[in-house]
């Protein structure tokens, strides 16, 4: 199990998504998984933060685990740029390590949210796509087809080195991973959408060779009959896939 300071120096691993509605469920999930090889961090989502309060949720994790805590409040990214400083400071005060942002509101949203996160000592993890059938305009959604490409490019210009790519589309992961590697030394990729949403750890890790790759796993661990065994199996799968590519 890596120390909190060095998890991103590993080539791969699993980040359990703590999408639970009670502090007891959160504690049980962290207790069951924190000492397993390949489990490198936790992702705390908006549901848990709203239910428990972000500082309380972080404290509950910290009572059990030293692993990094990523706060996924991606919808903060499209907010007005002036909110970036306040949001980043609140996340820092709560004790999170990194924040997931989808700065869909334009160039200034990218520069402010990425920049203010870094000023606050947080790691910005930047994305702009969700594994939904009607997300991009060509599929009937409202988001421009090239939005993710443009967001990632702008984020790199402002110092970002950590990114989110949906794992269900290995071809898209390969395309974006290659573009990022042309501009960033060993970019860090968080890859949600494993399991029920169609993503496969071996396939998506193979699509992003040269990057540091972390599978973000929700229900496949949290809703498993034995979350510890599910985490052990997926952690081993991620470490094996990272070592093979």
C-alpha cells in the first residue's frame, strides 16, 4: 500500500468511489479496503459530501486511512470563475488532497479553477466527458463533440497534469492519452466507468500505455457482497495490467 505522498508515482491502481449515504457505510467501506495492495486513494462524491458535510466526511476517512482523498465536485467547474478561489479554499480547509473539475464554462473557467486549486495546494484533476449516451452534441446532447479535447488542452497550458477520461470508450482514451503524452510527462489518468458502465481495466490500461492509470470503481466494490474481496481482486487486476503495459 503506497503512502499518501507517493501514490501518483505508481503506474496503476484502483480508487474506490465512496458513493454512500451514511458515515457508517463510509467507514465500513474504508475499513474493508484501505490496507489492500493496489488501493491507492479514495474518491468522495457530492452525495456523501452533501449528506455528511465535506469536513465531516474527510474526518471520518482520516480516522481510518492515510490514503489521499479526491473530492469529485465536477459540476463546480462550470460555475462563475470568481467562485474558483472560494471553492478551492473550502476544499483545502476540509482536508482533501485533490479535486475533480469539469470546467465547461470556457477558457477563464479552466484558468481560474485549475489555477486556484494549485494555489490552494490541491491537485486539479480535469475532465469534461461523462459515459452517457446523450452527452455530446452528435449523439443528441448539448456538449460540443470537441469540448473534452479543448478543455484538456487548456488545462495543460495552466499546469494540470491529472485528468479524467471515461473508461467505457478505450478508443477515445487512446486518442486523448496520446495527445496528453505529447505535452505532459507521464500524465495521470483517472478512469471511471469500470464494470457496469462498460469499462475493462486491462483494456483501458492498455489504451493508455505511458500514462499513470487509476481505475475509479464504484458499485463493483461498494455494492459487492464482499467489498474487501472485490477490492482485492480489482486491485490485483490493476497492478497486473499496469505492469504488463
